[in-house]
């Protein structure tokens, strides 16, 4: 006969922890779903006393925020977990970092003391390395990008090809030379406000092609350097975990 | 060479499958290893990565100080095209080294449909497709796995094949390769192959010649040197508890077909189902002890973080201590968010009790049984002894226990089968639903019938049987479909899943073929055959055209290999490969099949002289060990939990 599912949380939440992790090297090719599976298994390997939801298939309390696209590296991804026993954030950081494969690295853990974390992720700072693109060419393209008010680009989505503006969300965009042995690798630094539709680094690259025919001969290497609340100048973002640390 | 590959990854699907970096993967120092193995499961990563055989060998080799192993899988056509365009060779996913740089390429074939993927890998690796064209410096290509029990169809492409359990065999080969290298590689590649062949444990096809009769049958297969044994025997690992592998199961980042950890609870099967190659070639039964199983479950969960453990074997409910194992494991993991599963195939009420035990807290969604034959007569032929009454009672017990969906597995095209045998499946499914509705009082119970074409396999009593042609197979399946659809009262509660008969004909050609089929494989691959186990990539017409062209100068064709019944006197292509089964016993069992005589399981009844224990010096190893309690679980010392001050 059908048996009733338990209606209360199997293990209630007593503490919430916010984690910043990095996606580096070859593991930048992991998708968000790949990360979710790896993370939930790492929680079990690290013996983190997770809180679980109710039902026949209880799920560990994990919320993911705003994941970087597959193929893009990141120094600033965020996830929040609920635990059923109070934990030491430093120990959680060390244990989870050890349990995750190299390339998925837990860099910071704080106890959540404030609400509305996701809303603090207002913008991202991206670094776009353009191997094979000389600095002058990249500078020229950036200049043409910045004088435009709107640049329509297209992206293939689940609902077919969509056209949208990739310019307005870009708060700042500048260009630096590649370091050391690789002068023919311009490096862009771009601050993009989160919104709908979300403008991603590859949309900015499409926009550069559109306005200046910039076509990188090799695949660009993209890294999210930071995400968080925009600073007043609008050229960088602050640490989104700072209010929890202060609280 | 990850740098070169990395340039291609933004342009292909699911790049994560090619980057490695799995939890518990190992990268050893290249220069510190004397013997280097590339291990390949010749299918996509999502199928190959969970494969237990490859994981076990990977670990056994990497534990040796003098050897290393890395893994490689079949690349999808999108990456294959880019690799060819940019000159990137077949690579390993561990350290991204070129497969052509290894000493050995070991391939594990669970199915013959991976043969064309082997050719793609060899070609991308820069290894000549034909073994005869390879020279010193090319890796030795070694085939293993169940399909290697008749490696004749790929004899042109492989240097050697290994039959049976790989744990000890891989060490034997590694030792021989190491000693040969340390001795200064006497007589080069040929010298090494001869050393391997002389053991009688490694089959080197090039050291055996095949002669044919004018009508196409084989006259004889014999070694072409006096110091090579005339028969090659399979390997049998006798003490499973001494080999608790994988000790460090791989946890892929990419999603795979098995998102769980597996623990093999015993190897071999003596139920004697006549169609089942796995059951025949893995005899005798060797159980892992309750203690060994519990230790592997505990260790594996700590090392992997998986939420589900599958207790694997060919018929897991047959473990002599399964009731204690299931109850104790269920007690231990109750409330821990860890679920246990038993691939259930045996049709009896005990199996339902076990499934109930293992799903105490979880959802009872579906349960699977495999009666295999539609009628009682058919089940006597295949030696799967289940009466219709038992089957209905078992399934009804499952519905009464809260299971909503029952899956029943059948085969079509079994020897002596008629339309009526298959149509009885519809009757059976109807009776199952009727009884299930009565016992539960509910109308939402379902029964799914899954049916595919039977392919006769080497080293089974059906190795002499005619395979049913695909037209008749399909016609029979359509009749079954129509019979289920026509049932107004119960038809809606019965689902039917069937596979058409064409892929089975190609599988049959590759299973029971001889060396002449090698040219068919090569032609099909040249014409584009890849991933033949995937319906979206498989082309029957391509295979038939390849066979017509490649066999044009021989007195044989696809029908000759598949739908033709063999006689007792015929030399079969695999007769020189010793699975331990006595050919006289196999023939008698085939005759018993035709006359519908069933035999019991020799675990609990006297020996039927199948030959395995005598010829291989092995024995059935069945408990009970007398141990009931599980060993203590691992205690974590490094918990992140704060303790009260």
C-alpha cells in the first residue's frame, strides 16, 4: 500500500554557511550540473552534517547562485548550505576543499548572518584573454564599442536565436597587454551588470566583432574575477560576503 | 598535449568528458614506470567511465611500483573530426598523453558493438589498424572482456586477447613485458608476443592459422609454431575477498549511465540459463564474504560520496548470505540518505522481500524481473525455471508491497520459438495486472514488457543455434504489440518496449563470426560505422553493404554466420579458446534444450559435469561463512562539527 512521505525536514537547518569557490584550469569545462553533483558528493566525503528537506527523496539544503557558463573559469562562484549541526567555517572550508577535485577550490566560507545574499550579486568583473590578438587591435575595438549606445548581438537559446543589446549592461571595459612572453594576447577587463537577458562575456566578444570586426584567431580564455555589489565609481565590485563577516 | 586539445574543447559537446580530473584518478610519473598501459573502454565516456573492469585494472596496475595505467574512451564524431583536422591524436584523459606512446593498449569489450570504436581509436592514435603492419615501438593491442571469448572477428586488429578475469592476468602480462624490456627487448615485438603466447594464458592470433573447407566451414585452427599451446585457457580469480577492487572508485564529473557505486558481491553463475553467455563463461560461482562486502560498501561510500550502492552480480539474490547482508546494510544506512539497490532479475517472492528490505524508507517505484521466455515451454528450453503461477504470485507480492511499476524482460527469437510463445507474453502481462488490481484495489499499477531479439553467443549451449532473421523477429514483435493494444480492459496498464531485429543480426555476425568477418568490420568502419551500440549512429544497411563487398570472394555471407544452425561436427571459430566448459556437455545441454529438459543449479544439486571445475582446477565457493554481523564502520576523526565548549 502507498506509504505516506515524511512531512518534516529530516534534519532541520541550524546554521547557514556561504561559500566562495573557484573553477580553475581544466575543470572550467564542468557545467553547473557537473559542479552540483561534484559538490554534493564532496559534502558527503567531507562528512558535513547537512540539513535535508522533507519527502521520499530528501535533498541536502544547498542553494546555488548565478553560475558561470561551461568553459569559463571563475575565482568567484557562490553557494549557500544549511547544516543540521553548528560547524566551524574554517574547518568546512578546509574539509570541502580537500574533498573536491583540484580545480574546484573552496576559497572562503563565512556563516550567513544577513538576508538577501543573491541580490548583492549585482555585477561581475570578467577577464577575457584574447590569444593572437595584438593590443592595438583590441584597443581600437574597445574604443569603438564604448562610443556605441546599443549593440545588438544574437545568441542561440532554448527558444531559438535571440537578439538583444550587449552594450548597456557593460559598465566598464578596458584593455591591457598580455604579460611576459605573449605580447600578442590582449587582455580585456569588463564589468557587466547582471540583468535580464544576462549579458555574458561571449556576448561582449560578439559585440566587438560586430562593431570592429574583431575575430580572435584562437578561443578566448575567460575568467570571472569577482562578483558582488557595484562600487560607487561603477568600475569594480565589492566583496558580497563582507556584510556577513561584519555582522 | 592538453594544450592542443583545449583549443578544440570550446567547439564540441560536453567537453568535461575529455578533461579527466575525476576524484580518485591517478597520474603517475611517466619516466618512473617501466610498463605503461593505456586502458580503453571502447564507448563514450558516459558509458565507459563507470565500467568496473576498467576501474579495477586501472587500480591494480597503478598500485605497482613498476607500471602505470591511464584511461581513454571513444571520442564522439564532433571531436573526432576536429582531432583529424588539427592533428590531435587519441589521448588519455588522465595526463593527456598520446595513446601511441604507451607500451600496451588494453581494450575491454563488453559487447561486439564496440569494435568499430576500437578502429577509430587506433587510427587516431597513429597505430596501424592491422596487427601485421605494426612494428617495434607501436603499443601491443590487447583485448579483454566478455566479447574477447571469441576474438576471431577482430583477430586482424589485435595483437593478443585475454579470456576471463583480468586482475591476475594483467599482472602476468605486465611482468612479462617488464622482463622483456629489462632484458633488452629480445627478438623485438615478435619475441614478446611469443613469450606471452607460451604461457597458454594469452591468445596471440598471429601464432595460430585457420584452414577452411571448400564449403566455407573451418577445417582446423592450429598453432603455427611447435612451442605455442594448441588451446588457450581462461583466467579465474578464486579469492574475491583478497581482491577488494576498486578500492578507490572513480567519481566522474560528467554525468554517466550509472550514478552510483558498485560492489560486486559474487562472480559467476550456475543457474544455467542457456542463452546467457555471461553465466556460462564466468563459472564457477565465487562469493565475496559478508565481511568483505560490508567493508567495500563502507570504504567506497567514504571515498566517493555516492548516495547509492548497487550490490552487483549476475543474480544477486542468489548470494548464500544475501538476507543477512541486506538486513544489516539496511540497518546500518537507515536514515543516512544512502540507498542500496539490488539489480533484481530472479523471479521469486524472496527477491521481493529483499527489495522491500533495501527500500525501507525510500520510494518504491519500479521492480524488474526477467522471465526471458514468454511461455512455460519456452522457459524450459532456455532453462529459466519459472512457472506462470510463480511469476504471477511474485509480481502480485511486489504490487502488494507498495511497488507501483513492474518491468518484465523477455527475449524474442529463442530456439524452437513460435508466434504463440511470444503472444503468451500478452496473456501473462494481462494476468499480472488483473491479479495486481485485485490485491491492491488500485488501478494505477503498471507493467512494462521489455523485449529484444535473442543473439546466440559462443561458449553457450545455443552456440549451435540458428538466429532468427530480423523480418520474422519484427513480425513477431508486431503481433505482440497488436495483441496488447487490442486488450481494452488491461492494455492501457501494459507498456511495451521493443528493439527491432536488425542490430541483433550485426551483433550475431560479430559474435559468432570468424577471421573472415574482420574485413567486414574494416569495410563498415571505412564507410563510417561508429558507435554501433547507439541507434542514432547505427546503420544496418551500411553493415550489409560492407559484408557483401568484403565477403564477395568467400563461400559465406551474413546468413551463413547468423541464421544457419551448426552441426555437432563443425569446428567453431572459438573451439581453441578454453572457457572451461566441456563441449560434450554444451552439446548435451543443447539437445536437452530442444527436448525441453531443464537442469537444476549445481550450487545446490549434484554436479552436471559442465567441465569448469575439473578442467580449470576451480571450485564453487558458496558460504555461509557463519558471520552475521558487519565489521565496524569507518569512524571519521576530522568532523567539521563544532563541539560544545
